C-alpha cells in the first residue's frame, strides 16, 4: 500500500508516533511518504520504503502570515500524483486533515483524473483539548474530522473529549500509541548513571516533556522537593519549552537548585530512562502519555496525575501510581515508597514493562492501522478487496 503521513516535525508525542508508524509500515513492506516542514524528530537514518517530502511555505508580502495549509495541500497533491497514494494519514485535525481535505478537492477536479486517496485523521489531544475548544477554530476542526474517511484517537479519553467538545457524529476508532519494543527496553549504562548520581545511594528522578504550561513542571519540582527531603535524590529535566526557566527558578527558590539538572532536548532518551529510578508527570491533561509509556518500557515506575488517557496506560498500584491533580503530597509519598522499598520498586517496574509488552508494542498496534487502511480503501472501490 502507498501511504502518505503528514505530521509536525517538532518534538512532541504526535510527531514521534507518526514517525514511528511510518518506519514500522515501511518495515512491513509498504511504501511510505512522510510530509512535513523538515525531517521529523527521530526520523533517523535511511530506511528502504520510507521517503521524506519537504513542505516549503514561502513568505509573500501579500500574505500576512505563512500559508502553511495551502503549501501543504499543494505538496499532498504533488506526492499523490507522483506515487499514487492510497492513504493520506493526517496527524492532527487542524491543520493537517484540513489540508488533506483541500488536496482531495483539487485532485477530484484535475485533468487527467487522479487517484483520490482515503484520508485518515488521528487525533492526538492538543487538536481537540486546546485548538478544538477555541471558538476561532472549532468549526474547522469539526468539519475536518467529519470529512475524513476514517478517524482514530489515541485513547478512549480523547475519543470522549472529542464527542463532548465538538459534537461530531462520525465514528472514531481508538488505536493507542505504541513503541518498538525491540528498542524500548531498559539497558545497562553504569558509566552514565555515575555521571548524574553523585553517590551510589542517590536516586535519579526524571521528567521528560516539552515544558508547556499544561505539563505543570513547577509541580514536578515541588513533588521532587518533597521526595528529596526523605530520600537522597536528583531530578533530571529532559526537554525544553516556555516553562523550563520557571521550573529551574522554583528549584532555586526552594533551595534544591543543586539537585535539579536540565539536559535540554535529547534525540535519544532511552539511555537516560535506563538509569532512572522514578518518572514524574504532573500534567494538567494528557490525552495518552507517551512519555510515561516510554518510561514504563524502560522499567521506570511512573508517578503521575490521574488525568485523561493516563489511566489507560498506568494501572494504579501495579505499574505505577496516579493521584489527583493537586495531590502533590500523595505523589511524593508514592515516590518515596518506591524509592525506599526495593521489592516494591522491582515489582512495579516489572509490571510496567509487562504492561507495555502486552498492550503497546508496534507488532500489536501497527496491524490495526493496516487493517483500518484496508477497510477504507476497499470501501472506496465498489466490489473491491483490501489493498495489500
């Protein structure tokens, strides 16, 4: 099957999942074309069956802003004509599904007639909880979802949020995020651990995000301060974003500045997760929680806020601990219990790893996308059969 995948190139769950899906589909024999403004985060090295197409958005004095939707739609048209795409998979309703809809309209009126790909839209969260809830965009978001041939959401929670926020009527299929479990597993990095743990007894607590306000990174620091008061520990902050400075200032103001280190954006976080003892995630909202899933795959117990799709990833009391949004004391207590009790820590880490292996590995999830693609292509062809 010929598949075009449209995503953002920046650091974030949607781009990571879209890129991993593209790589997995190519590995399974499909011809996959990634469309974005630049090679996506974690695109990595050459892989047979996978190609990248850059979306150029020139700035003209006539336009008051870059016309990304227009240039993206144009690129989708060009790639579809050149490679006879069966599927355009848009990650985010706006602007990507919107551009895919416009591209289909262009293709439907072209001469000679062009193949019209089926449009699949995957909702990741921000396109619904932030953009979709804004009255300036809500009608466009809803239209783009309704006009897609197939729609998926990464969690039951996000599916429910979409129906509640936009009153769309079409079916939304839940297909969760996933990991390549051959790669995402705990590895031994004793030298790296010695670089960050100042003593053999010191515990390493980690947080990974894009440091937007929704991640509440100041709360991460506040929970860590409570933990560090009871257990020798250090906090590693992975990523960058608008609230990183606030988090570091909070640490300094609480007298734990020397115990908190920012490592910035990292293309490969598995080595850092592999040396961690605890993962903290105090988000106000998570439609899935990919960072938590990556930590679990590396055998790192997760302590997080009980919001959105996180309860579909973390089994409270078994593979990690979930607490009410503002229960920072409860989060800290769970963290201290895990770090003080080796048996509890080992049991929780094993359950976390097992949960990923049983539910979220690529070989379990990617075939669900393949089957969905096949259903849509077959439905578009009278009397047709699914495309291989």
